[in-house]
C-alpha cells in the first residue's frame, strides 16, 4: 500500500464484512483518473480488498502435523489448478482464447518446481500452518517481481498475487464468496484488480472499476475493455476517501469520477447513457455494408487491434482492414519467447477473419511500459526515452529477425504491410529494410517460394521523425502517425500519468500543423498516410483531420461505426454544398 490510509474493507476473505476502517468522509467530489476502458457507469461503491493483505491464522505445528499441512497445500494446489482450467475455458468461450491464456500462464506458474520447493522449504523451516506459509511465500514471490521497475514483471507479480489469493481462499474455504456477493450495479473500488477478479466479477453485477494501481497494458484493463466495463485507473490517493456504498458516476470519456452526484448530475449521466446506447445502434445500422473506400474521396476506416477478439470485433463493425496490429499482447500472453512457428501459426489463426483485407502489422514495440516477462534486458527497465521500439529491435536482432521471417511467410497468404515503431531518424527504417532483404534471401535459399514484396512503413510518433519527415518518406512505402506517443514526446508529458494529463490534453491541438505537414509530404511523394493514434477515433478531431485531407483512419474496433457515420455525413454535406454551387 503506497499511502497510509487503507481502503475500507467491504468484501474480502469470508464474505461481506462491515466497514472497519474509519475514513475521512467526503461529500460531493470529483476525482480524476486515466480512462483504461471507455463508457459511462453509474452505480454504488463496493470496496474490494485483497485477502493477501489480511491477517491469517498463525499456528505452530508439531513435527507430526507437518505432513498433514503439506497434504492440505497439495490438495489446495490441485483444486486451484482445476479451477484455473475452468476459468480459462469459460474466459476463452466468453471473450476469446487469448484472454483465457492469462489463466494458463497462472497454471504454469503454480506448477513451477521452484515455487513448490520454496513452499516445502518454508513449511519445514517455519513449521507454521498452511495458510501462513502460502501467504508468506506468495508475498515474497510477488515482491520479487513487483519491485522491479518494469511493467510486465509487475504484471507477473499480479499473477502470482492472484494465485496466492486463490490458494488462500481454497484453504480457508472462503473461495470466491466475495465476488459472488457483489450487489447489483456495483462500481468496484480497489487498490488493484487481478485478472481473476475482473473475469469473475463480470457477470456479478459489476458496472465499473476504479483502481489506485493500473496501467493500459495490465491484464485487468485488457479484460475490462474486452468485457466493455468502464475502468478508470490509476487514480490519485483521493481514491482512499471514497466512502462505501456511495453513489458514483464514472465518465469513461473524460476520466472524471463523481462521488455523491447531485440528482441533476445523475439525470444528466443517465440520459447520456441512454442517448449513447441509442446512438450506437444508429451508427451500427446506418453504416452496415457502407464502404467509403469506393466513394469519391476514397476514405479508409481501418482498425487498431491487439488480440484475435479485437480482429473479430473489427470485422463485425465493418473495418476496411487492420491499420495497426499491436502484436505485443500475443508475445506477452506467452510464458517464454514464442518460437517462430508458434508466432506464425498464432498470427495466421488470428488474421483468418480478415484474410481478404489489407493488414498492417507493427514490429514488436517493446520498451517503456511494454515489456516481456521472459526477456531479461537491463535496458527494458529504462524509461520511455530509452531503448524502445525500433531501437530495441535493432540492438536485439534475435528478436527482430524471427518476426520478420514470420511476416514474410504470412505475406504469401495475407495482404501484409510491416510498420516500424518509434522511428526517429531515416536510418531506423533503412536498417530494418536491409534486414528484411537479408531474411528474404535466407527464406528463398530455404525454398520458401513466392515471397512477395512487403511494403515497409514508418510510424511517425516522435518530434524527431516529424523534423526529418522528408528523408523518412524517401525510404518508406507508407506512413502511419501515432499521435499518442507524438503528443507524449512533444509535450514531455507521460501519457499514463494523471498529474500531467492537462499538458497531454493540450498537445492535441498543438500537433495539428505537424499532422498536416506530414500528410502533405507523404502524399506528394505518392505514399499513403494513415493516422492511427487515439486522435483518429476521437469524433472531436475526426472532422478536423478529414478537413486537413486525411483519408486513412485507424481506430479502435468499437469506434468504427461512429467514425464511419460522421465521415459519411460530412461527405454528404460536402456533396450537397458542391451541388448547390453548381446549380
Ligand atoms: C501511438 O503512439 O499513437 C500508437 C498508435 O501506438 P501505441 O499507442 O501502441 O504506442
Ligand atoms: Mg506509439
């Protein structure tokens, strides 16, 4: 716990228990956080606290009891393994195999011989009851990972904590009870959420999540997005002042959390929710089967995806193609660095629904907050200004080359383009192209025939790339603008930090002239220029971008109908105006 105050206890361990921590009560209050999963939620606060942070029974064992306690632990482990099987199956069925895989990773951790050896050693040396030993060992293991300055390692720490809790609940017979007793319309307020919390709470009357700790790439956030549950996180320490059972509104657009809203605010957000639901249906119905690509201005609305579930959703929502496939999630859900063939088959399966469409696959964009648990580079712990994206790939060719081979092989069956992340100088693209050519020759010599020419594009997301855009265009086949990072680096404002979000927001308008310049330089050299950061899917900027002349948009799958609808209307207005001028 990072601050002195603890969240009030509402549901934990053996079910719902009365609130025990007196806290500074707040009246009506607005708190701000980062939106990790969009949407509006109106509900009642339910504080959720981790069983691992509670005291558990501590009992000294006699020599004859040690074996009995060992058997209790073994039974609990078997039980949890069966449970994880079931959760993984259910999750895969509900939201896709890639999400179910989170729990397969937990199974692998639980089967780790080193973990088992640690539990046995502690039991022998400490001679304490099973609950105490499990809590101790899992806290130690969690700390080992969570104290590393590396988001992905921290995520693995969360998996370990999740497992520890699962075992404790099984040992104390309080399995899952809290989650089953969450009242209707609850907004869960917690220090953090672990994967199994998010997945189990889904059909348990939960309408939103607010957590103190969290990041865009945390499992909980990824699951919340897949389940369409609004989530705001991280939030500053005022989260500890949110009273239990208070009425609360989450505005998953602005990141505002309103505690004890007035009845006027409640009515406003309730009607906003109804309006949004209606509008969503209207956008879906109006854009079904509409193809703006074949229209006079040839507008393309592609999807940004991370998982096979996203790809299916994008197809259902009428995407023209995949404008940005962030493959990091695929690598992150694996316990080790997946071998070339596994990546090839995994991506091939994922891409099947969009077989006929153009697909832009970004090379692994690691570094900063996106790291792989199985890679042990000191550089990975650097900041977003460190060895990120293409810089890391060029240093570690053993990660880059197999990926390139996979993409070249996939290009025989799919319409693939390769996107290079975090380009800052033309040499970044030139170096990648050279390696692509080398790998192509290697594949040819191995009789992998019919290798197609794969377009290579630069992701423009650093001010340096904007400055050298003319030279970057000369060595690229297409350009894709990543406004999320471009704003972050331009404003020197971390996109994940609430404290500087004001500056981050101001960056949107500031980069507009750059966007205009990048597109003009690219298109005047015959290159397509797509915009794939969040700005492309933000209706308050889509029109501005359209007016600037952008024709390639890549947005989150759920935003496709809305953006298509707005563009469709803008084009109709434009046509009507032209006709009236001609008349
Ligand atoms: C961006 O930076 O705008 C972008 C699309 O990439 P990511 O959000 O994955 O960094
Ligand atoms: Mg980026």
